[in-house]
């Protein structure tokens, strides 16, 4: 399966926000995330970088 | 491999912009894309939706 883990970057730390994310849909200044288990999260934030081969998506909260 | 194809949505059409994308990095109002073959593209646009299990990323140009 080709989902990716979504990490929230805060300063120099990155913490796992949601694992095995399938869908990401930006909506205004929010991001809607849904993973392969049907778990959903919406955060006020933006995508900082994605490295799909590494299964990694880095997000930051909007200030 | 878990890269995804990036499509550019224009009205009701979607055309393939870059296949087998590994990295996407938003930079201001641009998106930097790099695929597993080392091909790179930068477009003035935004991510509309991502469905990683379907290997699909949809982008739109900024107006």
C-alpha cells in the first residue's frame, strides 16, 4: 500500500499526526486528512513537504 | 514504489503533468515537483486533492 505518514512540524520537532494517510484535501486554510483505516483529521495548517517514496508528509500549523 | 502521478485539472479536464512524483514542496504560490527519474517541474499552482492509494495527485494552476 502506498499511503504515507503525516507529521506535524513544530520548531525542530516532528510528531506523528496521522499514520498511513490516503487522502489529503486542502480546504481554505485547513487540511482534511483521511487514512486507510477511515480515521479522519482536520487541522488548520499547510503542507510543508512530501516525500512519497519515504512515505512521509510534513505539515505545519498555520500561525 | 509509492510515488504518485500528478494531474493538472483545468475545468473538467485533467491532464498528466508529471508521472511518478516523489517529492512535492510548496513554495509561496508555487509547487516544486520532482519524480523518481529526477525530472523536476515548478508550477504556479496548488494541491486540490491527493489520493495516495490511487497514486493520484490533482493540482490546479493559480488564477
